[in-house]
């Protein structure tokens, strides 16, 4: 939680209020539907179809108190439109100081400030935990908007894996980015 609160209010660029809050098991179906919508675009995530194993991982992430799983929720009307997770990349003691970030926002609401809000909440949560020293992520080189957002929050490129993805029939590099908190 962030400074004793489980949710925070934010405003979109055009003035609509939404909250960023912890994801709940009851949000699972909406999260899966939203993730599939992003996957169907075939340019942001490697997943083609959300599997049962992914569904189980998402639910386990929500239930594990060491992880952060949050949603951007227009409580009235549109509902949940974005999500972010911070999870250990590997469950080994030597790497518990590193969390891996994953985020998605449905297409219609990108560029409205939801990514900023999710990042603000998540980084506040991570910085409050002394055991967390680094946040890492990987992203397609074609996702310029997200790369710009991550750089805005202090992430730096640590590496590039050439031709790692084939997105809509074209090669794209995988960019590894990190933010050091300590």
C-alpha cells in the first residue's frame, strides 16, 4: 500500500476522475479481457491468446502480498481500463531486490494519463520498501510511447536484444530498461 492507503484518486488529461487501487480477485475476468484486447493488437505483447496458466499467474500475483497488482478504475461507467504489476522475476533470494514491471492500458484510453498514474502509484509503493533496489522491464522497440513514459520516470536502457520479436510480420528489438531505487 502507498502511505497507508490502498487507493489514490487521479484525473485524466481531460478532467475525468479515476482511482488506482489494488487489484482484487473479482477483477480477474476484466483484467483478462483487457489483456486479450491488447494482445489482439499484435504489437505490444508477445501473447496471442491468454492461457489458463497466465490466468493462474495473474491471480497468484494478486494474492501474493510481496507483489503489487494494481488497476486504473473509472468506478462509474467505463470500469477497469489499465493494470500494472510488480513481481519478482525469479523467486530466488539472491534476486528478491529486483522486481519486474508489466503494464497495459486499453487502446481508447492511452495518452490520457493512466500510465502516469499507474507508474506514480507503483513507484511510491516500491520506494517505500527498503528491500526493493531495482525495477526492470522489457518492451518492444516499436512501443515508442511507453519507452518515453518509462524514461520520464527515470528508467534507462540496459540492453537491446536484436530482432527478438516478430510483430505484424516485421522484426522488432526487445529493449530492457531498469530503474535503480537504491
